[in-house]
């Protein structure tokens, strides 16, 4: 069975190095992937990692080598 541990807003903010209020702002504007469980907002770390990776900006002329490749 796969363990699915969800992150809190505080844990997500710490992971991203930002404020809790910023994470709530991203949730409110639906800019970040999240789960709504009752009144709680939760995040999966894989979703957050992919979300961050999707926002990577490459220097001009650089080629993307793909995720995880060297």
C-alpha cells in the first residue's frame, strides 16, 4: 500500500521558502495544486515538486535535458 502523506500549508511554505500567507494567496487564486479536505487545505509533495519544476526558467539558448537526466 502506498503511503500518501499530505503537507500542511505551513510545511508547504517552509518547503518553498515562502510565507504561509503567500501559499494561501496561491490557493485562493488557484495557482498551486492542492486538496481540500473538509475545511483543510493539504498538498502532496510530488505535486509541489512538479509545480516548481514546471516554473523553471531556462537561460536564453539553453536546452532542456528532461527531468532527472544528467
